[in-house]
């Protein structure tokens, strides 16, 4: 199993009961805090001590979370501009 890291901003321990067909209900306060909606997929991570349910982060959310916020997006935009200049120069040289 791969390595993963979890940061705990605010620890919240809640008890849930295992229901029929081994289902659990995620408490409302947790769903609201994490923005979990019906039909969302969660990652279930098996650890030595139990299981962790984790809401996956989209690539855009991950990029936007890097500090300073938006720095990766700025870098990628600059790289796109540089690539356009390189393509234009290559076209001029091959005329």
C-alpha cells in the first residue's frame, strides 16, 4: 500500500453504527464540513489501526491549494506563453 499523509486541522471523533449490509451514515456535520453530497465517491484507506474515509481532491483543487494560492496556475500560464514563442520561432526558422 502506498504512503499517504493526513493533516488534521481540527480533530473530530464521532461514533457511527454499522447498519444492514454493513453501511454507515456519515453525520450531517461531517458531510457539510467536507461538502460531501449524495452520489459522491470517497476513498477508503485501510490502515493498521482501522479505516479512513477521504474525500478525493480534484487536480484543480490541489493546484489552487498550493501556497501562494494560484502560483502553479501562474507558472503553467507562463510556460504556455513561452511554448508559443518557441513554436513561432521554430516556424520562422523553417520557412
